[in-house]
C-alpha cells in the first residue's frame, strides 16, 4: 500500500514536470521573422477566415517573431486584467479606458500616425485621443443601425420612420401576434442604445469641454418615449440570439432590428433586396439622426519588454500595409476601413444598403467619448433600463445620473 | 536496552509520520495559504487604497472606499436583492425538499429509483441549467416552452427575463435553483427520517395521535431538528454565493440589468469589469464578508447549532 502511494506520488510529480515542459506560451510557431518575440491579442471575431487572415499578416512581418492569440470570452476584462501583469500581450486590439491611459498602462502612439493622421476617420480617432496624444491606432469603423424589412412595412402601410415618434408608432403598427415591431436587444435597448437617443435629441454624453452633455429637459423627454415602445408591447424581448446577431430579423421574429453593419452580408444573403437600413431617427427640433460608431484600435502595452519593436510592428500593420487593412475590413466581416482613402475606393461600399450605411456614418456618426468612464456608463445604463422597462420617471432618474457623471468627470480631470 | 531501542523506533516512526503528514497536507496547506489567505488579506489591504487598474496602489484613502460603497444605491440594492432572494429560496427549498423526502420515504417500491431521479439535477451545472432555462424553457419568443403552454390558452407570449412588472424574472431564477438543489437536500432529509426510531411512531399511534399533520408536527419535525439546522445553514450559505444562475440568465455583452443583481454580481462588475475599481470592489467584499459572518454566527446561536436530535 505504502509503495503504491509512493508510486502514485512519483507519477504525479512526473506529470507535473511534463506539464511544465509543455506549457503553451502561444509563441514560437516557427513561422516568419527573426528579432524579438511579440504577442498580439485579438478578440474572437465571429466571421470565418478572420483568424487565418490576422495570422497570415503576422507571419508576413519580418522584423519580429509575432504570435497571434485569439481570445474568446470577456475580452475587455481579459485585457484589463492582463495589463496589470508582466505576462500580458505586447500588442492588443482594444479601446483603452481613460484610467488605463492616465495610469500609464498603454503606450503613446502619436508618432506612428505622422503624416497620415488626416486620413483616419475622425469619429474613431477622437475616442483614442487624450490630451492631444493618440493611444490606439483605429483598425476599422464599426457602425450600428436599424435594419427594416421593406415588405413588412409595405404590407402594414408604414413608411420608414424619420423621427423617433414615427418609429414608436411604426413599431406598434408592425406588431402582430407572430411578429414584433422592433428588436433593440433582449434587455429592451438599455445596453446597446446607450447615448444614441441623446445624440438623436441633439445632446451628447460628455461635451467637448468635459461637462455633462445631457443635463437638459430634452433628454428626459426623449428617453421617456423609449418607454412607450416597451409599454406598447412593440419590442421583441427574450430572443434566442441578441441584437448583434441578425437571426431574429432574418427569421421574421421582428420587422425592424438594431444591429451592426457587420451583419449586412448575412442579411443580404437571407433576404436579398427585401431590407433597408436607417440611422436612429432624430427627436425634437434640434435633433439629428444618430449613428454610433466604434472601433477597436491596435494598442501597445506599456509593460511590453519590446515596446519599440511592438510600435514598429503596429505601424507596419495598421498604418503602412493598407492592403491588409482593406482585406481585414471587407473580406470577412463587414466594416468600413478606418482610412478615409480606403473607404472611398472600396467597391463593396458603393451600392445599395452598404452605401447608405457609409453615408449615414459620415453625416451622423458619433463615438462614445473617452471621458465617458465605465462607472458613468453603468449609472446611465441602469437608469435607462429603469426608464424603458420599469417606466421610472426619466427626470428623476437623469438627475441622479447627472450627479454621478459629474463626480466621475471631476475625478478624471483632477488626475495628472 | 530493549526499552531504549523501542523509544528510538517510536521517535523515528513519529518523525516519519510527521514527514508523511506534511507531504500530504503540505501542498494543500500551502495552496490554501497562497490562494485563499494571501488574496484575502491583500484584498482587505486594497480596500483602503485608491486602486484602479492596479493591485499595488500607493494612494491611501482611508475609509473613502467604504463610504463610497455604503452610499452606492446599487450596492445597497444588491444587499436588498440578496435578502429578498434568501427570504424566499431558503424556506421554499426547505419545504420542497422535505416534502419530497417524506413522499419518497413512504414509497414502498422503487424507492431507490425515485431517490435517484430527484437527486439527479444536483449533478447538473448551474451554468448549463441556467442556459436551458433561458434559451428553451423561459425563452421570450413564442416557441419557448412556457410560452407554448401559454399559447394553448390563447395568452400572449411573455418575455420572462425582461419583464419587471410583474417581476417574472424571479420565477425563472427561483425555479432553476429549486430544481438544482431540492434533490440534494431531500437526500439529507431522507437520512434524517431513516434515523427516527419507529417506536416513537408506534407509541404515538397507541396514544391516539392522528396520522398526518399531528404526527409530523409533534414527532417528525422535532426529530429532524439537527438535520434541519444543517440544511438551513447550508441553504443560507449557498444563497450568499448566488452568482452563476443570475449571471448566466441576465447578463449580456453590454452588462447586467439594474434588477436582480446580487452582491457578487455587483462586485464582479465593479472590480473585474472594465471599471477595474479594485479598491471599491475590495471594500464591498469586506462589507459582504462581515455581513455573512454576522448572519452565520447569529444563525448558529439562534438555532443552537450542535445540539443533537435527542435534545430537541
């Protein structure tokens, strides 16, 4: 018995050693490059071929041995945690938060865009800029908008809505026993809409000079209208796939759906020409349609042991190699290239709904400001959810939010 | 001579025993210290610092984080959510598992079969069960199971997890937990029931006690006292740890709705989300740990933990 235990122990120790030897660093694929080893993180893109594409780009780089890590799961939380340690990535795609920038966790990449800064879509460059310095190189422009089913609207005698009031009415009219009028995500829209309705009312989340952008009676008026969608029973809730996936729309569970431009190829494949796209409609006299844009940027970790090599690699991939950028944006998923010159040339963006989407983005695109911190976001999103689903008084809810956001803005301004 | 050698042998055997004790216990003790006590103390330390995006902060802020978390409506709400959840799930699981145990205990044939059937859900993961509840049983579209049944009676589909008036999401959260844990506590009650001396029931019958409610109240429940105390304690601790089914039922890529948010979910988003506010998160964790400690000690006192069935 004693012997068998000892054997077991030895075997266990041996296994431990073996595991240690086999530890997978995700490096040394043997393909391409000499020079320093760099690790590059991407979040998991849904579209087939993206992973192979970014690995191909990395392998083509000769100045460093770049290994790509493809990371499923809560990606932003993974990068946030990895930035606390020395074992994080050298380069990663992400949206550095203001606290990460102020905390010196990410590298200043301003010089990488020397001479081409004006060619980057300002809507996605601005949220990567703080104090005049650039902290992430925009990769693509991601756009969210409304998809509507032309045939269903025609059957119900409804015009594509141009104002928020028309959208509320249209959603109610399009709702039948089998089909809901509008899908804004399974939470009723609080998560994905975010500041979009505020911009549609002519307001903003944070003004350019760093004050609360929605301390205005119009904000409560607009957000209150969203509750009507819920109260009327026009919203699809509890669908099997959430808003980012066009399944609910193409399966006919809803007549109108909020989703991303990335869904366009799938929608076109399933529905042919029987769909159109719209910006979030304006509300009130000073309102304007609003289209949220966002993008991950290529970011260099300040803890990288090869920071210069990492910066050069980022410059090579996301500034110099425009052919890769175009391939990345348009060959797999469907995104607008962040370089204006590339977006102008792209054939796929010149006709039909894609062309509409590009026009809306240029005219009405807005990006979440950097000063809009996660804490502000949570406070606002909670209030919006209570307004939409619970019918809470928008004025009272917003008063609390304004107070909390003001405190957050004071906090980030005070920091060095 | 012989005695001295004997003593030497004892000593060396003791040493060898001690060696083996540490070989087997050492790794676990070291693991517990490294992965439980060090993080615990570290977290307590962090709660006095302004620790955003760092675990080695330098900015000492005293009790500011505690003030922040104790004046945060979301945190206080989460404690309220937790209290409500506990107040419901503990008695409900207690009653259901006791009822199941009483029924299974009376079954003459195929008792092992019923015992296994009711116990089986305990082997299922909370995550998997939550996803089944969310995607197929209580899906909000018309072809979800619950909505299909409603449809037979001509009712409109209900978006179970997104309806706050009335709060249907509680139905989903509570039923998944009941299904998962009732079987486990049923087994504990069964063991308790089988330890009750049949003589007591015979004596009661001779004295004219009516079978059913009177016997249950005067014989069975008092005899199950020790089991009940253990079950209630375990249920409360389990309720404190509520995270899995809440997170998997209600969260989405954009966050978590402002209702049914228990403390662990709140702390998860504060400290580990993109906020990475580890100082306030740690302060919340310390407050929560204190609440748990007070409740558990109070409960143990109140239920007079450690008394046996016979004393009851």
